[in-house]
């Protein structure tokens, strides 16, 4: 894939997440996708229903979120995307109550593609920044 094709695919995926449109999210994923949010107790998911459940839980956790790309690196069949997440955490996240707090953290996606779709999505969160913001006293 070209960088432009990667950008279009990942931007469509991100727009579907922002719209909380599970069908549009799933349409960007290959049928045999591996979905790995590093540190998630459910581990690497390959079952479509389990992946939907993970996304729906995230949709219920985040509000008013934006994802701003910082850097992207491209290979023939992979994309590395570093982004900045900003938004409210309205439910528990990483085992901590969100309490509607606005937080900011960096996020790294490593995507592998097959046939123009995401075949593997590996997500790394800046857990230290998340925990520090959610566990600090409310201001």
C-alpha cells in the first residue's frame, strides 16, 4: 500500500471509532484480524464478536475525544502511527475510575495490512500518563 492508501484506511478507521460506529470500524478490519491492545487482560483477540465487545467498551469509556496524528512511518504492508489522545474518561479505564476527567496521552498503533484492510492492529498506550492523570486528586 502507498502512504496515501494507509492514511485513507487508518483515517477511515479512526473516523469510525470517533463516530462510535462499530460496523464501520469492523469494515476496516480483515476477517482474520488480530487485535492486540497491549496490557489488556483479554490479550490478543481474533474473534469478531470479542473485538466488537472491546470496541464497544472503549466507546462507553471515552467522550469528546480527539486523536491527533504526530508521526507516521510506512512500510510495504505496515504503518506505525504515533498519535495524541485527548478526551474525557467517563467509565473505568485501566482499572481506575474516569469520573469524567479530561486526560491526554500518547498512543502508538502498529498496523499490518492484507488485501487493503487492517490484518493486525497492535495498540500501545502511555499507561503511566493515564494512571497519573486518573489517580491524581481532582482539581
